[in-house]
């Protein structure tokens, strides 16, 4: 019996040493918000000086987590993600290093998130809340809370984006792009493509309205 315990103990020690030798990726790398503030002049025309967009079709970046923003900027920079509204800034993005992209992400992440106002439509709000919080098992629609949290704050460690207060037009277009599989940059897109496959247009409108009105107290 003592021999068995010794073998188990040695095995656990070996596993611990092996794990310690593995270099884990730095998923929580942070940028310099002050440095990022000097790099966003090109971005402010659409996303606002402080990252709060005034156009429903352009996403607000204020309060968005750093990992999500930096990942998306890399996708645009490398041509993995395309969007007509971003075409003009691609040449600029190509001049920036990964650390500078992270600095831009840090700047926007440090800003106060946008607070939206959902359309006061009882039926649409009820549908949006139901789909967001619980999904629809019969139709194979998963709950949004699993990744984006109950209050829409997302998950900064995993890089799942904040959706609370986000512009409705952008949310609608993003969900439709995932549904038709045209938005396919990064592993996260596979999750969203699956989650959006069985959404009807009315579902998407309801979800976008509900998420636009979400906020964190």
C-alpha cells in the first residue's frame, strides 16, 4: 500500500513539473491606454473620439474588452475579416505592430461603456429577453448568457465581447453575417455561426433590441 502511495505521489510530482515547464499563452496581455490614445485618430471618425459610436451601423468600442478588440483588429489587418466600412483603415492597420493594436484596444477598453435605450415594444422585448437568457431548446438556439453574461458584459478572459449598449444596427448585421457564414474570422466565429443558424430575422431584431438596452449597474 505504501508503495502504491509512493508511486502516485511521484506521478503527481512529475505531472506538476511537466505542467510548470509548459509555457502558457499570455491570454491576459494588456496594452498601454495612453499610448493607444495617440493611435486612434483614424478610428474616431466612425467609432467616436471616446469609442461611443453615434451611428447605429457602427459598433461602439468603449468598454469593450482588450482581447476581443485586439483580435478583431488583427483579423482586419491580416485580411481574415472583411467589412466595407473598414476598408479605408486597413492600410493604416498594416503599419501597426501587435503591441500597438493592443494599445488601441486598451484605450477603448478604458472608456466608459455606452448605455442604450431599447425600443419599448413589450412583445419584442419579451422575445429578446427569452432568447438571450434561455435560448430555445426546441429550435436548437443556445442562450447568449453562456458567453456574454446575464448583463451583457461578456468575458474579458475568453475574449467574448460586451454586447450591452451596443448599436442595434451593428448587432443585427453581425448576427446575420454569422448566420450566413460570411463572418468567419477566428475560432469564436464557429461558436457564433452555430448559435445563429436557427435565428429568424424577427429573432435577430428582438435580440439586438434587448442587448442594446442591457446595462451593468
